[in-house]
């Protein structure tokens, strides 16, 4: 298998944090990026969900949040829980 160099531009602070994360997990950044590439090819998709900002605050979620707010304000669909204090061992 031939090996090639892959160059990526990224914010220097992001790179530093990625290098630190990889080192803390026993990897190096090259290995982590290769793992990412293999996961993409194996799964035929990105190994995480990508959405635009509007999808989180989309109409469906906003309608759901409005229903929850109305329930809270009306005191509906709420549970009462008893607090239990736990002493440190």
C-alpha cells in the first residue's frame, strides 16, 4: 500500500487541542485522522450527524418546546420527586 501526504488547514488552537486529545487517548493525530477516514469509507457516511443551525430550532422542535412550556405553565405532565440527601463516604 502506497502512503501519501494529506495536508489540511485548520485553526492552530483546534489542532493543538486535537493533538492533546489524541495524546491523552494513546493515539497520534495522524492515526486519528486515518481512523476517521476508514470509518467514513466503512460506513459510507460521516461518523457523526451534520445539521444546519436551523434544524435544531426548526418548526418541529419549536412546536414541541411551545407544548412543553404550556404544560409547565399549566402544571400538566409534571412529576414530583422527593429529594434524597446522600452523605459522602
